[in-house]
């Protein structure tokens, strides 16, 4: 159903991600809105890793509603508010996704709606 694309003529990925993922015709797609690092209890962890864990937990819950899991994720778009948050975010992401990993983009942005947020993650899944 999924074909992870890592062509020989393209520089290997900088981290654990696939350059592309082809989804077979007829697959069901789920598009997850950007999730911030805040729990249902309104608590926002002060660190990027804690926020990333909450982002992915929310995505996992959304996917469970559709009968899917993190293994169905084909694309991740993630945003952090500073270079210092790159490694903690990637450690969390890398621990959650097996091989082959999904396609992924990670960008540094100037901020989110509230200053305590350091990480936001959106995802696309297919199943």
C-alpha cells in the first residue's frame, strides 16, 4: 500500500525520513491539523521534547479515531521556534517511527499563538 521513495540520484536524507512516500490508489487518507504541545489538562511542558511527545500523542489519538496508528503516517510537517529545539524534537520523532520512516519536513518558525509553545506537528496518514 505504501512505497517509500529514496532515489539513488538524490542526496540521502539528513535524518530519519524518506524523500517521498507513494500511497496506492484507493487508500483512505487522514489529514491531521497541526497539534501543539498541550495536554487535555491544559499543561504545556516547558521543554521541546515534552511538547513533541504531546503533539504525537494527539496525532496518535486522532488516527485511532480513524482506525489507524502512527505506522500509517506517510508525511509529517513539524515546526519549532528555535534551532535548540531541533534535536529534542527529532529524538522524539525518531523513537516513534520505525523503518522505513515517513516523509518529513522540519522548519524553524518565529513563534506560535502563545509564547510557551515550542513545537507544532501536523501529519498525513494512509490506510
